[in-house]
């Protein structure tokens, strides 16, 4: 089938049943997603931790670059800088959690039921259990980081579109 014929077929909706059927199958007959990556062996967690360190370093460099180049005058870059701060904090959080549960094995999780998990520490330290639990709430840092990144990029795009329109009319 030639590309233009294929495009016309999809545009006319004649092949719209296949994606709908695939989506229905995924919803009605789900399989395991295997979305969680376990770090078996030392090389897996060491490589993963190195990735967090590199990401952390990159975000710190970005924070200082935005400030050093005077980009903080623009709202979009300020929001991206806030995003980088949240990403840096998230990476520090992830490094600590991985260190506690995958490197020194100070903490482990026991699944009690579908909604309940028990945090088990080596020394039965309730303080460490609470610290670990708080650190596992990393989405509190990651979600705002992604939001600020999105808003910053949106602001930069809007500024660029305004400049482009002004250039065309002026």
C-alpha cells in the first residue's frame, strides 16, 4: 500500500477499529505490567545510583547556568530553574532510599495486603522506619519538578510565539 493511500485509509476512519479493539483488549484483559525495576546484584544498583548522581549533577549545573547567564529574568527559565531544584532534591531522595534498601539493606518492605505494607528495619528502629517511609514519598518532589518543567517550557514557547508574531507584523 502506498503511503498516501495508507494516509487516506486512516483519515477516512476505515482502520479505526484496530486501535479501538487493541485498547479494549488491554482494558478488559490486562496482563502484568512489570513496571517496577528490581536491582538484583550490585552492578544493577551501582549503575542506577550512578545515573541518579549524573542527573543530580546535571540539575545543579543547570541551576547555576540559568543564574549565571542571567536567564532568570524570563519567567520560563525561572520555572525551569525551580524544576531543576525539585529534580535535584528528588535525586538526593532516591539516592538515600536506594542506599537504605538496596545497598546496606537497613530497610525492607513486607507486603501485608493489597493496601498495607510494613517497613522492617534491621535494628527495629521506628525512627529509621519513619524516615524511610517519608523518603519513599518521592513523588512529592518528582511531580512538582515535572509540572514546573512543563510550565517553564510552555512559557518559553509562548514568549517565542509572541516574538515571532511581532516580527511578522512589525
